[in-house]
C-alpha cells in the first residue's frame, strides 16, 4: 500500500481538481477517499471519479 505525506496528497488532489475543473470541499474529500481506496493510482482514481461525477449529475437531474 502506497503512503503519501500530506503535501503529496494535497498536490495529487489539487492536480485532479484542476484537470477536471472541479471546485469545492466535497469534491476534494471524494478524491481523497478514492485516493486512499485505490492506493493513489492516478488512472484508477480518475476513472472512479468520472463515474462518481456522472452518477451525481444523473441523480441530480431526476
């Protein structure tokens, strides 16, 4: 299991937030949660983040 220090976690989260044009603390918490769950693997976290955002938008529209 990969362990990142606080600065590396912050950089990872901020990079994904910027790449996906996201804002807000809830999105940061989601990325942190996914990062911990998938061992900070960028490709896996990006895939799951995309799926979560799609599901969130779908739920909000219905």
